[in-house]
C-alpha cells in the first residue's frame, strides 16, 4: 500500500492568508458599524422589515416597535402620536428609537413575537421584548416608556435632586421616596414594581422636605400620588412583609375612580373593593363624599375604596342591579369578579353624617351582616376582567351572528325538496 504524503500549502497562499483574515475581520467590523449607522437616530419613525429587524435589535439598545396593518383604523390613528413622541423619545438620556413593522405583510415576524392583533406595541430592551399596553397618546407614551428605561431606584443626593426627580416623574405613576432608608431595603421592590411606580432613596435632604412630605422622623418611606394629590408615610417595620404590603397597597390611590384604566390596575390587587355608586361622580356632593371615603380608606388598608357615577359608566353600574331610577348613593363590597355583598341596614347613604354611616357599613361588613349577590350578565363580567374594548365585543357578536346565518342557510340547502 502506497504511503500518502501531505503536500505543503503553496508559499503564496501562506503569505496571503494573514492579510485575507485581516481583510475579512475589518469587513465584518465595517458591516456591523454600517448596520448601526443605517438606522437614523434623529427622531424619525423607522420602517423595518424581515431583513432589517434583527440588525435593528442588535444596533439599538431601546427599540419601541409598532406592529401594524395598513388597513387597521386604530393603527392609522396611532401613527401621528408615534410621529410626535419619536423625537422626544430619541432625545432622552437613554434614547428610545421608534420603529414600525407591517405585520400583515411580514407575518412570520409578527408570529415570532406573538402578534395577534393590530396595533401591537413592544419595547425591546437589549433585544428582549416587553409588550406595551399603556396609553397611546404621545405625551403618555413618553412618560410611560421613560419609566421602562429608568433605573430601578434613583439615588438623590440633594434637595434639588429630589425636586427634579418628582418633577421628571410626572403624574402617571405613584412614587416612593425613602428618606434615611437603606437602599438595599427597597432595591428589590424597585425592580419588581418597575412598571407601576417610581422608586428613589434620598440620602441628603433638608428639614423643609420633612415638612413638605409630612414626616417627622427617619427612616421613612413616603408614598406620593401626584395625580390624585395623595401622600402617606410608612415608618416601619421594614422587616418581613410589612414593607411590601405598604408598597402594594399604595400602588393604588386611597380612593379609586372606577373606569377601564383603573380596572386594569385592580387586576394585580387581591383586596375586595368597597364601591360607592353615585349619580354623577363629578358633582360637588360626590366630591365631598369621596373625601369622607378617603379617610375611611386610610384606616382600612385591607380594602380598596372606589367610586363610580352611573352618569359616567352606566353599563358597569347596571351589573349591580342599579339603574338610573335607584336611590343613590349606595355602598357595596365587590370581589372584583362575579359577586358582591350588600350590608343589611346600610344599603343607602342618607344625607347628614355620612362618615358615621360609612363606619356602620364597614362594621356590618366585618361582622358578616351581609347578603351576597351575583352580578348580572356574566358575559359582561368577562368583559370587565379581560378589558376587551366594546368595539372588539361588537365584532365578536357580528362574527357569531354571521356564523349563525351561515349555519342556518347550510341547513336549508340540505333540506330535501319535495
């Protein structure tokens, strides 16, 4: 058997191999650089497709993507809001670039990220997607998305830093500021509740801020709800579950105006709701009652206190067997699902000392002097729990009606003719 011999590489190839490798590496680096540069950072909304999407994820740390369809009416209304928000988002200290993808055309891309409706909005943080379900108005988009890229807990070293933090946080989210609180105590909660609140630790502050936020000793954790002009103070204990209980209960205002947005907030809260049903929640009489409810809520943190006007949301109110002809205001305790309780002898709030009446209502509830009832229209409760829009509900009804008509006529075609 003849022995095989290995022929050496030609000398010319050996000489050319190192420069060829360098050339390939430089080409790869140039391609990566050009990929990063091909996406504008000047505040324009960029259009992506299947060939450019992955490159954008690699080049842009914070990418906000609108998965849309050209025929979608909601998408068309969203477009000018994105155009308005894009330059502001691009100018943040942590820039967020706004992009859009025609997911009706590039269905494989939409399917990869679970897009099953239009528009679907997602924020990609270093390539990791987070679905965005907040308000789609330009100013709210800026505030909400800025929250996503902010640090879990901000460290404030001076009075001016505290003031700037509060001003920049806006009014969309509650705030928790620890005065003299060890950062490590709230760092975990800053990450856990990042999407729902701002967190900060003030390491240096004057007595003026103790007066402003109404605390007289440290450590103290101050909860602020600028939108509802509410604040409260937690002095401890900071061990065990006490701190998180305070944070969870303070994510909601003391008195919650019930609407489609606040119902979403209730999804993550397991407390029952003391619900005041009013004729008009915007009139002066109702405003006075809400103030009384707020005092009761402060003393009964194991319950959520909410209010709703039949004038503002009659479809919701009617599920509790209350109509415009009912005597109002009324108090009930709602489990946020299919049941509610009426306290015997405290079904209606009369004029006069309503604080005492609310106290009697709570006393009766805690003593078990209640009658349990089912909400009317379970399908509507499904709407409340999933918060599907009425438009989507109407579409589903139309689809089922169309299917019924098709089944009917199919049956007619199969009927024997005589």
